[in-house]
C-alpha cells in the first residue's frame, strides 16, 4: 500500500491540513490511528464518507487496486465548510449523504465519476460558500 500527502493550493491552507491518497497494491487491512482530525474520504467503488475525529483506532480493509483520497480538515473548519458540528461526527464513519446537506453531499458524490478525484477534492471552489474562516466568530 502506498500513502502520500499533497501540498495544498494557498486558498485551501486556512481550511485543510492536507489532501492525501492511498493506493492498495494488494488486498490489505490498515489500522487508522486517532489523530483528532475530521476527513472527507472517498474510496473508489464505495463513495464518499465523513470520518469524524476518532477516540479509538479502527480497521479499514481495501481490495487490490482500490484508490482512496481524502481531505483532512483543520480544527474549526468543519462547521463553516460542511455545516455540521465536530461533535456530530465524533467517532463517525458515515456516508456524506447521511451527514451533509444535499448540495455538499452532491459535491462529494461527484468524486466517484471524476477522472482525477484528488484534484476534484482539492479545488477551492466548494469553499467559496463558507461563511467565515475556521476559528473565527
């Protein structure tokens, strides 16, 4: 399995810690350790999900050849960007349709058919609707 974090466009730095991707070269089960962050994660063939800040580690099994991309949010960014509280997704791994409003869920669902899901996830356009910068009131 390969894992790589990517640099962000300047417009995303206040909102995201990084974007990242994994490629499962063979069938693998990976332990995800708690890092206090909330991620939007897209797993090829399974769709997008919101993975909340976790209190305990969990396992993710991937089939050979599966591509996974994610955007790790900065603290305080989730309410402004996604319209949900951090508490609402604590220890959650939920399909975006179950957590986000229809507009944001549709944006995340577009990852499935996109030729470059990482580039789609890392584009600044969806952030234009955010009302304020993270950590500000």
